C-alpha cells in the first residue's frame, strides 16, 4: 500500500500548517523541524517529484520561493537567505527550502533541527504573513525584443550626414 503524500495533505487542508504565503499554484509554510528560525517549505499544489516533470509549475514554485525569501529578509532580518532544492525520499513531492541564515544558526543539511515551540512558530508565521511582497518576473522574450530595439536605435545614430542625405533622397524619390 502506497503512503499518501504529506505535502498533498497540507495542500488539501487535511494537515494543519503555518502557512505564510499561498497563491493559485503554490503553498508556503514554516518547517516544523527547522534548521534555522523561520525556515520555510514552498510546494506546488500539483503533485510531482522533480522540477523537470513540469517546468511551468516549477517556475511558479521558484517565484513563490523568491517572495518567501523576501518576506523572511524583511521580517526576520537574517544575515542572508538560501533557497535550496533538495529532493527527499521521505516526501516525494517537489519542494524548495528557504533557509534564513543567522550568525548562530547555519542551516546545513547535516545539522540538527533547532528547538522551537508552537508559540514561536505562530509568532514567526504571523510576522511573515504581515509582509507584503510582489515580484514581477519579465519574460525573456520581452527582454530580447527590447535589446534588438536598442541595438537598432544605436545603429541609426551612427549614420553619417552623407548617408542620411542619401536615405532621405531615396525616400523622397519613392
């Protein structure tokens, strides 16, 4: 008998979690056995195990992880924030871990989890929920079009007066 995915149960609301961010495609919540204060997990609502199984969904998870990282940065003021994709055999559901790094808490995978009370978790979750963050990701195609337009404008500026004369003459004759 196959064990049901714990992350899918969190998505469906069958297991409570300290959610700090949710959108149409992803859920982000505090890790209950964190490596550092405020460590979060970001998951797609759709079940899959590796990012390359659904690039579009994985992209949404990465965007949500950026939002969560910024919430952590603003609310908890760590030295830095690390985003990691570390597959888990125990929970075969694609996810990203967002680790705040503090002077006294270096969140290495081999480190033991820190001790944290349910009250501390709720306090951290509340702090993170109260931070508004919006991240706009530009499409790569749009950037390429803008680069081409800039290049064309630069080329136009490089024309000599003589070249400009002949271009204008050809236009007037047409």
